[in-house]
C-alpha cells in the first residue's frame, strides 16, 4: 500500500521568464489560469478528505509547474503561508517545491525556512555547459553547484532533476551528469527523457532538421545506466519519465501535444525492466557458464531442461516479466534449453530479484 501522498499545486510558468527550448508550460500543466493563495487552500481541502483512512505515513503539498522561487517573494510567502497553516495543524507533513538553480540565494532560502519548507528540487537538466546553452537554460553549471551548496547549508532536502536527450546531449554527457549528481548527493532525483512538444523552439528545431531525438531503445539504455548510478549511491529516483496527462499522451492525431514517439507512458517500467533483464541474464551466465559459452544445449537440447526460478516481490513482478512480456520473450528465445518459472515472494525487498535452480 502506498504510504506517501502528494497534493500537487501547479503554478504555470509563474516566475520563469526564460524560454527553454523544450518547454511548453501550458501543455505540461494543462492549465492556463493563474493560481492564487485562496486556490491553494481550496485544493488542499479537496484532497484531504480523499486521503483519510488510507494509512498514509506522510502527506505533502508540492508546488510544481513553474519556477516557484522566481515569483515575487511576497507571492511566495502568500502561497507558503497557506501551506504552513496546514502543516502547523498537523494535516500535512511536508512542503515541497521545484525551481531553477539561478533562483536560489540566501534571501530566498531565509524566507523558505521561515515558512518551514522541507524539500527543494532543482531543474538542473544537465551538467554540461554546451547542453545548457543549446537548450537556452539561461544559467551555467556553476549556478547549479552554488544553489546545491546553499540548499545543503540551510538543511533542506535536495532534489535534482535531469533531462536526457537535449540538444547537443549524448549518452556520455548524460551519464556524466548522473555521476556529478552523485557527487553532490541529493536525497531524491528525477530522470526525464526529452519530449518534443508542439509550440516549443525544440519542435521548430526538429522541423528544421536541427535536432534529432535520441533513438527510443538507446534512450532506455542510457536512462537505465543513469538510474543504476543514482540508486546505487542511495539516491531515491522518484520519477522516471513524464507522467501522463490529458495533453501528454501516446495517442495519435493532431490534438496530441507530443511529436513522434518521444513520449512513452510506461517509460519507468521500460527502464526498470531493462535493468531486471540485465541482472537475470548475468545470473544465468553465472549458473550455466559452459552451456552459455558453448551453446551446445541450443543445438542438442536435453530431454529434461534445467529448471530455474526468477523471483521478485509483487510490486516488481512486472519488471522481471518486462513491459508487455518483452523480458519473458527474450529469455524464451535466448535460452531454449532452460525451463524458466517466474514467481512472487513478498519477503523480498523492492528492486531485489533472485534467480535460483
């Protein structure tokens, strides 16, 4: 059962005069109207009754959709005052917001601390100067390090968001961004493959032939490697890929905001499934080194194929099977001489899988 719930408040494009090439804030948030402090109270009051009796350990309010600390500090305070009122009353546990690295300074952080903010996520996107410039981010890598240092100094929980496949990006640069994220050591991270949205400069670059999106399969491999680097360092990757909305979807037609196949609604499962496939493959090779290297069972299968069990908990079971059964099909074709059984064991931890004879 899910023990954590988020009450999202979207503040579309407020406080962000910069026009990153990939950004169509209206499409991402599916909102056009401004949001005011009284709206925040209404949103919280609408959510809270739906969360009662669910055994939740934590409820947080999260300000997303724009660059929160870029709006006038008086407006920030008005929004945060509402959130703090509910936190002081014990109705929510954490206050969470996202912003840009260049909208962090001591004055801003003093104000956020005054209103008992807990989590600050930075839209870092990349640690490569060329990628930031080509994406019109409007800040340098130094701004990222400066912001992270200050946030750490003030004691906030730090989150870092990375985008993969931006203009001038490549696999090596993306993986290096994951490594540099580990060096900073945020508590949480998000990994967002670049999605081409209509009404963006990136879309125009795509139409002019100035930008070619990364091959989908290669994107999965790259993000899987980044995911392993981050989780291996104890960083909680709370999101992989954009969440589906009415505008961002995998449907066809002129009404879709997404161009081509740059978006996949189950991207996290593709990534976690690829990682599970790699683990299972390695384990099989360890268990049957001679058979794998010589391939003699492929040529002359024994009358009784060896049986192995691939086991995970219920939450991860779809990952070992793979999206639409892709892993299961792979192992059936790759190891004709094996009888593979897939089982569930809820005593196993999340992300843990076992392969046994």
